[in-house]
């Protein structure tokens, strides 16, 4: 039970009371062998291989074209830093910080995801069906891969993103076997997602920016986390944070946008520890995350979600009458997004829908669309040639799917029948759509009441809220869908950018 409200807490301070920690003027250098990188050494049927493929796709779009004209943004470097950190927290980062880049932060040898050398979007040109122009999307991604090969010059600051781990699954926990040892990879892909979105956001505003992740980086992620005041060197050669320990992964955005750097942490004195982790931390008065809520999903089984839905009354059939025999299947062209694109709703709606302008006119929403587009490229694939053993129990399979979805970031996940009337009859190109699967796994992502509560009504933030939930659902469903394919099961992912 929460005793204190934090509705007046500035968003850029984040969920942990980092502002209460003791800080110094100079960062304590971490061990040279600690750079925060991960390597894909997974078997073909491991969930880690599916997560790694999404990380690889994000790595491919870590660069991009910079807008020719710079946006009108605050000149105050502190206000800029606050804004970028708040954007990171909106995307569910655990910690955000800013550092000034130094020569020691650059890796002597840049690291690249092993899959980047063979990554190609060519096969997607035939199978991709998006609400927006798919060829333009693919050209953008191919251009991004080309630009990422250029050396970085002129970047002066780094935006550092930290994503922490939820609760470690208990031994033998129902549904947790896919992800029992994958906490670093879950945090890494979530941090990479935020880094790529924020890098794209800065480029839309007219500033150079490149994302650096746990699989592809030009900088030492751990050194920059220390420099940005998010971590301290640990005795084992890694880094640690006073609130989350070493249970986190780091991503970075380097840019030429001038921002006020954060002071690095010092070794905490008894007074520092009392101020940051004293009574306010234990009671929850200091920040939204407290001693009791520091680790997500504590006290909850992953298959049940963070909400006690298992306590809700269930029935065999919906209590609302559904006259299934009379429900017609309709073409995808009947949906309002496509009707606007086809001109059915008038010229104004037609112009607003061209290449997703109704979304991309809001810079953060436009940046979110980049990640959502790249996820769409991974949502269709062929099942493996041989079925993996161990999937004969439907209840076990249901727990496995729901637990993995909740672990990846779904607020709620459920499994249902997919009767013929839920399927479109025809795709947007007019070709007939068959009823492909008898079952569906659906997810819900909370858009965030606190964001809309602070909206002005004309700031377009609702567009970014929608794109954030589409993006997160695409990641969750995309990873689980690809895992199904690796185990020989046919699957298709339907999301905000595609439904056919």
C-alpha cells in the first residue's frame, strides 16, 4: 500500500531518489575490463536468440539522417537535460543521466552485434504490410546502417540510460523456464529501445545522435554510467548502483546537443546513506520506488501479471451475447486508419495520413515509430524445420507464453480463441485473408495516467503515448512470436503498424 503521493515530483528525477545521493566533482574510474557488453552465444531455440535478433535490428537503426533545420528548443542546457531524462523515464527507464564525453570513454575497438554483418531487410520487401509506406521504411533502415559505419565526430555529450531487472524467477516457477537466465538481455533490449528512440528524437530536432547498446557500441557503457552519476565502481570490476545493485544494463546516446552533465557519485558517507536510504526510502516518501517496490514483480508470479487478475470471477463464455453466426468478416480497408489513407474521410484526413504525418508531426511520436517499424520487420517468419520437444501440455504452454510476455513488459497478457469473425476477410491490397490460427495471445500496455494527467490538451503527447504502447506490445509479441517460430509453431504478430 502506498502512503505518499508523488504527483508533484518532477518527472526528470525518475522513480528512484537519486537526487539524495552524495556526489563529487570527479568520477571514480571503473575497472578497464568492464564495458557493459553482451555476446550472443545462444542455441537456436533459446529465447535469448529471439531477444538478440531484436537487439540486432535496433542496432541497425542506431544512426540516421539529421533534420536539415534545428527545432526551436530551450537554450538552457539544464532544461535540455531535464527534458531528455524525462523522455527516458516516459519510456520506462529506471535511471537516466548526462555526462560530458571524454577521450577515455571511447572504446579502442568498437563492438558490433554478430548478426549485423548478415542482416538484410531485402526479404521483408515482399512480405511486409504496414499502414504506412513499407519501402520508405526499409530505405530508412538501410540508410541508417550505412551511416552507422561513419566515424563519430563532434559528439560532446552522452545521455546514459539504465534499465533494471525485475524479480528473478523462482526455481520451478510455472512458465519461467524460457527466461530464467536472461535478465541481462531483457534489460539490454529495453535500454537499447529507449536509446534508439531518443537518438532518433534528437536527429528529428536537428542534432546529431547515435545510440550505443550492450551489443553494438563505440563507447564504454560502464565508464559513462559512472561519469553520469548513475553507478560506482564495484569490487568485482563491474559497477553498482546504491538502489538496484548490479542488476541492470546500460545503453547510451552520444550527441552534439549541449546539456548540463550530472555530477558523479562519490563513495557514500553514513550521512549520504541516511539521506538516500533512510526512513523516507523505507516508507516510500522519497520517490515512487521504495525499499518495498525497488524490484518489480516481487510477490507476484509472472504468469499472473502484476495485477491480481487470478482473483477475478471467470466464466466459460462471455456474459454479453455474441451472435457469432451473424457477424460478417470485413476487409481491412474498412478500418479508419486505412479509410483516411484512401481518402474516404476527406482531403484533410488524407493529407494527414500520408506517410504517417498525423503521428510524425509530433517529434517524440515520430521517433517512437522508428522502433515500431523495425520491429514490424521481424514479425513474420517461417517455422523451424523440426519441432522442439516439451510443448505437449496446453496449460504449461499458456503459462509459458503469459509469463514471458509479463516478464518482457506487458502489463496484462491473456489467451483466447480466435474465431473466424475476428479476422479480416481481405488485406489492404485486396488479396483474400485466410483464417490462419485458432488461438490468440493478447497483451495490454498501460499508457500512463500520470502523463495524460499532466498534458495541456494541445501538446500531442497522446500520440506519443499511443506509439509507446504500440512499440512495447510489438517488442513483447514479436519476441514471443519469433520464439514460437523457432520451436516450429506457425504464428503471426498483429500490432499498431500492421493487422493483416
